[in-house]
């Protein structure tokens, strides 16, 4: 499986990425071995997660999410969290 995720950083900013192992990737971000962007914004927490069948689908969705405004990303996170 492939996953697209959004992290909420300690400074309140959002980071979007994709991975095959969300738990491992979250640990890497918090250990300072993730993206350069998150290294100085730790700790980070998982705010949003979507599952996709192929890496191509996940990367396409990652790009789509990165095009959203902050307000749109926050609305997506809020809507996903209220569905659970």
C-alpha cells in the first residue's frame, strides 16, 4: 500500500508527503531524518492519511494536496477526522 499524509508541525504549519509505511515515516520525521522542512519544526504529528494502491496514484494525490490552500487543507483534515 501507498499513503499520502499531512503532518502538523510544532509551529502549526502543515507538511504533505507520501510513503509506503506511515508509522516509520512519522518516526523518521520526528527523529530529524525526514524532510528538511520538518527538521526544525519538530515534533510533528500525523494529521491526515489516505491509502492508495500504487505509488503513482499516491504521488499524484500528494501533488493535488500541495496545490490546496492552507484553509482547504485544514478543512480536509477536519472533515476526515469527523468521519471516523
